[in-house]
């Protein structure tokens, strides 16, 4: 028999029930200079494209998976379930963003913190990491002290934000200390650089499987990714294949958000140069719970399967710096070595001297050297300036839609530089060919009789 609940008691039970917080947040405001009338908000296993009206206004409901840090371009924002946020910004100057709404205090603090960082250590990586050890440490200490002062003088609406942010500041200093030795060696042109015995020791007690910190702190995410890559490299040298070790190490983690992020970060290893591409691809699928990521990875994998040696190459027909356009069909009868690059890409720029040298060495052979820039259209003049200043040889082309250009998407290119070799009949020799700086390239040319 059912028990009857007195009416007054039933009211009490319902009125005392815990209110469930919404799983969403509403964002609104104005965004000027948004490309194609849209901008994206990204986070861990999260991406949402926001449409902007003609007057720049927007409003949208975001079903966020966690309370923490998200990004608009390179600008960090803080989102929290059940709390709304409004902001006004110019997409080309996101550091001038201003916030109102439930999370205004937290996000205006983040914006101030970003400006403080630029004021103290600048925005040019080469200038910062070229500093000698003493001056670099002084900059880092100054930044840490002024950021701590800013935090201590701020008040927030979210109760645990200040405590989490204090940890975040420590993570950022830790990250800057960790990367200096390698970065200084690169930017100062000293590959053998070693820090002094007095250089601060890195924190060996960090828990690299902390989901809450991963959601909140961008520097912590960077530390996790760096640590994971370093440990995988070390273990692979001792016990076997890098890709097998990587899959096993990701699976061993407890936090699913971190697993998803690592799977996405290292998905570039699903590539034609990976001899274990198929098992690695299947391994990532088994790890991630992000359905959008798995769908995109599968699309990439299916494209790559069609780009094996002997298959017809996807074609291009792009603007030539000398005027008109040049297509792959125009070069039929020759081998074609293609460099997909951009002026903003550091590794691409490092390959330029080698590309110029290899083109000079083979300029009278049956091979055409083609450089396809994926710079944005708005940076066309910058592309032309770099080509001229660097005295780049060969055929210089500018893709019509940056990374969304058909040839680039057909080759599933999600990282540059990327080098491709095509035979005189327009068929693929190598969809991920050796770089000009690598000895294997000349060896491959010799084997082909070039």
C-alpha cells in the first residue's frame, strides 16, 4: 500500500530540495571585425562558433562541460555554469576586451593580468628568451610579484576563483622556468646552452593528472603536455616505439578531460610519416570520448589513406607572385617538390635557407620547386615582402583560403611546414616528404634519378 504524505510535509520536502545549477551559460555583447561574421570559443573538448549580426551584436547559449578557462583567439576567458557573461571586443585587438555580467570581476581581472604580462615580458618570444639567465629570471620574478599583488587586490563573485588563480600563477612561473633552457638555446642560437647551478629547480611534486587544475589553468595544461611528451620520449628510448608508449601512457591517466586533450594534441601523429598510422589512429579513438574530435580524426584518416604512394595527387591552381596563376597541371612532365608554409611559422622560416639551397642544387634537373603560402589573404603583402627579402627561388604561390584551401584540406594538412613530392605523371611519391634540411631528401632524389 502506498504511504500518503501529508500535504504540508510534501510542500516542505519540495521546498528543501537542492536547486540544480544549469549546465549552460549565456554569453552576449558586441564583437567587431569578426572574420566572416563569426568567432569561436574553444575549451577542453569544446568548440562553439558564435554568429555576429551586422551591428556586431551576438547572444548565444553555451552548453559547457566544466567551469574554467576557455579561449577566444588568444584571449583567455572564464566561464561558469549558470553564470552569464557579456563582453565588448574588437577581434583584431582582443587585449582591449571589456566584460560585464555575472563573471565581470573574474574576466576583467584576466584581461588586466594579460596586459600586465605584455607590459613586463612583452609579446615577442625571441626578445624574451634571448635574455641571459640573470635578466630572464629578473623578468619572471617581477611578473610573479606584480601578478600576485593584482590578485590580492581583486575581489571575485565565484568563491573558489582566487584560490585556483593563486595556483594558476604558480603554474605559469613554473612553466616559464621549465621552458627557458630549450627556448634560449633556440632563440640565442646556442644549441649547447645549459643553465647555471643556481637556476631554480623545477617542482617535482606536481600532480600531472589533476582534472580541476587542467580545466582552470592554461599554464597547467602546458605543463601537462610538456611533461607527457618528455616522459614519452624518455620511455620510448628504453622500451620501444614512441606511438605505442604514447597510447599506453594516455590510457593510464585517470582524468578523461586530460586524456581527451592529449589525444587531440598528439593527433598530428596520425600522418603519412607514421608507419603505425592505423593502430595509432585506432588507439586515439579508443581513448577519447569527444565525438566531434573522433569524427574529424576519422575524416582525416580516411583522407590520408588515399594519399599513399602511386595515387593521383590532389591539384592546386593558385596565385603566382609573378602574376597570374600556376596549377599542378602546368608542371606535368616534371617532379614537383612542394613546401606548404607561412610567414608566421617559425619552423617554416628555419627551412627556407635549406629550400633555397636545394633548389639551387637541382635547378637544371627535371624537378620544379613550389612554395605554397597559407598566410591569410589580408597578409598578402607580408608574404610578398618575405619572398622578396629572403630571395626565395622556385615557384611562389599564395593559397586562396589559408588552411581551408582545397589542396591543403585534401592533403589533411593541420601543421606546417609540410613537404610533398609528386612524380611527372601527377602521382604521389611522398605525401609527407623529407624536409630540405634532412639528408633523406637528397637520397630520395637520387633513388628517383632526379
